[in-house]
């Protein structure tokens, strides 16, 4: 605090000397002595050996000139002492609480305007560009010279010795415990690359990878403890003026307290208009000479004006997933970690969160497979509920009636998911195939033929959660928003190994058209984005469509499987009539299912509707479900389909 006291004393004595009556020589000499002694102490501290005061170090880190330093101390003195404010008001003939730029210029730079004063007090000068000075007049139409200014609160508290991170940054910074380096499921070569890259001063280090893959954690582990200021770019906002102000706050914090910024999820901003991304480069890139760290799924195209080092994190191996599940459950479950790793190859952070949720569900008892499944559901719901709803499946394969030629491709699809580790990892097909290691299948056919039901049963058989995409929440009228929502959806599903179900997918995966308007151009951009994302998607995506001819041919080339559902034959329809009625339901003994099947050519969905309608009629009449009731219900359903029964 000695330095603060001397700096304020020096400013106070300077103002008093300026106002001192020239005839009062004794007073003038006394003030000159104060100025000389305080200046000597200040210079001694600045040149001293050992650890200088925090205020000295902060101003050095900001790289301000001597006159800029005096501007800072003038405004600090005004903020701390009323008598200094009063002296300044008299010296500048200003009546406001805070000085104007003109008043500051007169006191620090002299009565005559100079290039130094113009440059240092301009909007592009360091004092204003970094937000060291902040306006207090609030007037948009004031001439620059009449604007009033004060010292930024954060600069003042830092000079006074507050070394904690600025609380104003809390809404968009991350401050969570960091896992040990040996606990990360990251290939050794990638960790070595990060260690080498982080030693490169004045560079931008970009770590690419999926959400939850350990991008942020590996950088925090490798960096010096407490050296990083970790920021979630998604929370910085996209409104340009707000974004620029928050970036100035970050730059100022990093400069004053020797922090290296770590911008997580930078692609969240990169998906916006270039103005937002340009603000990051123009403010952080221009203000900070040191290193900048970045995490993203895919590196945005940015000209940082400095060297860029890119490290792409590899996916965890089966052995690493096994080790993660073993560590996360820590003996609290009898479940085989290897089985869990094959069934749930989640992103590392999601494994940890799912295990914690499973422990909470178990409430002290041994964790079961159902607890693990519930824990995963909890984690996935948090990430996917904004764009999709979880599908609850109550049917079984026994409830499904389909021709034998459909069974084989469905079995193949299930085998592709179950055998991915063996085929891609153990047998080495992953390295041969390269991209497109996910499973994408299209179920096409008329309405009611069981497409959505099969998708749900596949998820149930694989013990994976199925999320049906809500198109209304994904598709946006605003440019770029649809792609942004799709990116978040695919990232969350990929990290959580959930099955994405696009019902009536032709609405989103439609054919690209000739560009005749801006709407056509942006619709084509959305389709192009989907094509690229499906190609790189490593999860499971199921599409259903009643009109496959409306889908872009390029999607069909990217399909793992295409299963065509046809209207059932009479024998299949008869079996559907029998299967759809539960054993507990009262049914007349003489119901002729074959006659119903011959008379009404309907899909399974319509048969279900008719059977349910007949059941309610029977319940209302207090009778069993009879052939007559089933025929009446089927006829009503048939007419609703636009058909006439015989």
C-alpha cells in the first residue's frame, strides 16, 4: 500500500502546486519538497531489487508509458479521495464528479495539444482500447473532449492488491477441478504434442476434438498451475458490442495478472457471422503478446497474425474406455467395465458424470446396470432435451410383425453397432475406412409400416437411448442458426453414444435445388452441412421417410443401410390383428382375423388404431371385443385413410 499512498500523494501535491499562489513561496517550496521526496520513493521502488509492489508490476504488464501511468494515477486518486476530486475540479474549471478528456489532457500533458496526448487519449490508445478508462457521462452525442472518465473498477482493485480473478468474469469463465494427466483417456502422442506446443510462446495452440474428450483438461494439466484464465466462448454472447466489452475485460485481466486465455468451444462463435470471430482476433489477438489457447471441435478459419499449432485429439481406445469405466465406478459396481466400454463408449467427461449420477441413484448400495443406464439417461437428457425428446419403448420384438426379408438388414444394423470395436479396432478396419465410422440407416416406406417402432426396438435391444429430433427446435429462420443447432445435437449424441432418430427426415434431408433466391442458397447450405456432418459422425443416426424420392441422392450414398418397409401381405395383417390385442383384453372366441386382413388392406399403424378404437367401444358397451366391433372400427379407420371398404 506504500506505493499507492505515495502515488496519490504525488498527484495531490502536483494539483496543489498547480493551484498554489506564486507569491506564497513557503507553500510552493513545501510542495516541491513533497513532490521530490515522494517521486524519489516511487523511483526507488520501481528500480528496487526483489519483488516490486503489485501496483508496479501491474503497470509494467500493461506496458503503459509514463504519461499514461500518470493518467491512471490521477483517476485512481480521484476515485479514492474527495479532496483530490475537488482540487481537480478547480484546476480544470469543471464542475462534474469525473474529469473530461480535455481536463485530463490539461493536467497531464500541458495546456497545448500534443501528438502524444492525442494518441494516448484516443479511442485506439491503450487506455481506452483495453478499458483501463471507462466513460461515466453516458451521452452518445457529446464531443469526445467533453466525455467524462473514471478508472475501471477492476484496474483500481488490482492496483490495491486484489489478485483474485475478477468476479465480473464469473458468468463466462470455467473454474472446475482438473483431473490428473494420467487419468485422461488421451493417446500419449497427443499429450506429448500438447506439452511441446504449450512451450511455444506467442503462438495460438488449438486442440481439436469432440465435446467431453478432454480438450480443456489436457491443456489445464500441462499448463502451470493457476496460469490459465479458462473461458467458455458459448457464454460470451453473440451481440457484437457486448462481446467486444467482455473480450476487453478478458484481455485486461490476462495482462494485469499474467494469465493465458483458454477459449473453450471457440467454434460456437465461429458459427456466427465473421464480425464476432473478428472481434476475438482484433481484441485478444492484438492486445496479448503471449500465448492464446483454444479448444474446438473443428478449427475455424482465423487469421491470428501469429503461428498456429493444431493438435487433433484421437478417440479413446476400447482399453481406455474400459479403464475410464473402472476408475469412475471404483469397485462400486459388479458390472464388467469392458462390457460397459463396448456398450457405452461415451466421451471421458460423460463417463465420469454418468457414474456420479449412477451412484446417486444407487444411494449407497451396489451399482447395477439399471443404475448405470439411468445415470446415462440423466446426462444425455441434460444435453439433448433442447433439440430432441427421449423415446420410451414399451413394445418388444414379439409385438413386431414384418416379412422375413426385413429381418436380415435389421440384424445387420444391430451387428454393425455391437461389433464396431472388434471390426474397427481389433481387426483394423477403422484405419482402412477412415471417415464415416458411424452407422446411418434409412427406413423408408408408407406410413404406419413400423419404421419408428423398429428404431425404438433397435435402441432397446442395444440398451442405448433413442432421441427423436424435434425439427421445430432445430430448424430456424435465422441464417446459420439451423447449422448451429445441428452441430450441438450431433456433438451431444456422439459424446453420449445416443441414437438420433430423424422422423420424416425428407423435411430436413431434402434435395438441393438450383439457386434462384437467397432462400434456396441457404437451404442448400444446410443440406451441405448435414452431408459433411453425417460423413464425420461416429454415432448412430436413424432416418425415417415416407417419401424417399424427396431426399437428396448424396444422403443415400452415405447410408450404412437402407431398409424399405412395404405394406403387409394378408397373412402378415392377420398376424398383426392377433398381436395388437393384449392377452388381458376380453376377446370373442370367433373373431376371424384372416377375414379382417383380407377385407382391410392397412398398415400396422392403422390396424393398431382400429383395434384400440374397437376396444373402447367394447369397454363402453360392457362386452368382449367382437368381430363386428373390429370391423366397424376398421371401416372408420379405412375411411379416414380415404378408402372405401367392400
